[in-house]
């Protein structure tokens, strides 16, 4: 994705109105990535340039540019939203190496948004780096001649991480998600984002085991106490049972009558 490519296509694209590139990337704690990419153009605006000015991307063309070892984990369908037509590609369970290989960049380089992107794991942290193209003086002069071409593109780049985002140099953060807009993706300063690689709500396994063990010991203690109290309340063998609480014991039996005198 190079800035010069966008400048070269500016004469056509700026007249047309809009090209849309939306990406949503879900980074998972097991070092895999799911991503959805939308690439589309405003077909009505482009049609005003005349026949053959530009055609929206098509699923078969996009899929042909995807490496063969990734195709079994990608689905590409037609996309239509109002006057926008193009493709929606969904990638699942990509490794970090596959993500970093550029296999997902097919077609996006034509609009010059952003640059090379790397996603690496450093211990318990993910580090996302978006290398934006630093324009040369010649390219900047071409941009001045044509104006701010970034306004001709609808770019939205979203990354979600397993845990909180701890630092970032651009973008808007909400929870574990960071979003970049057109202006940020056409900047000149590289973007660096750091985020926790594990969920903040993940319960430590060791602590969970300790709680279970303590709980079982408490239950065993309660059961032992109940058994002891029940056993203590029972009379010993041969001893009369104690009267129930709140009852009046029966009166003692009368003494036996004296024996009659002997004749």
C-alpha cells in the first residue's frame, strides 16, 4: 500500500467520489487472527466518468490473489450498500505469520491507505505496528496540486484484542477495541498499539483450584461437626433417654404396698 499509487490514481478517483475500505480484525489469545475486509466503490460516481472507468472488485478476482494455503479459511462474497459495490472477504484462524505475510492486502494497495502492518506477540502483550508511507517532497507537492485526496476515501480500520489496550499513538479506543479513520490511515507517523494478550477477566487457574480446595475443606468440616453433635445427643447404652426439651416428666411410680403379715 503506497502513497504514490493513490496519487497516480487521484485524477480518476477524486472525480468519482468514494472508494470504501473497511477492515475488522479480531486478535485472539491463541495467536490467531480473524479478519473481515470490505472493498467497494461508488459505482454511480464512477459511471459518470464513462464506460470502463472502473469496475468494482469481484469475488473471483480477489480470491485468485489469495495464497492457496489460505483459501480454505477465506470466504469472499459480493458486497452492496447503496451505491457501493464490491466484495466482503472473511478470513478465519490465520496465524500471525500468515497475517504478517500480506496475504490479506490484495486490492487495498490501490487506494494508498496505510502501509505494511505487523502484529507480533511479546510475552503477554500484542504489539501492532502500522507503517504509514512517509511522503517524499515530490509526492507532497503532487498532493498539494490535487488537494487532500484522503477525503475521497472511506477508510475504517478496527482491531479488537483479548485484553485492554495499554498504549497507542493514534486511533480511538473503546474497551479492548481501537478504531482508525481515513485521516489517521493517511498520516505520516507510524502507528504503534500495545494490548494485553490475555483477557482481563480470565481467572487465574491456581487461584481457582485453591478456592475449590478450601470450599471442599469447609464442607467436610461442617459435615464432621453435624455428625459429632448428633452422636453427642444420643444416650449411652442402658441410660434412659433424656426428656425432650419443654416437656414435663411423668410423676414417679407409687411405692409397692407392704407385704401382708405372715400367719
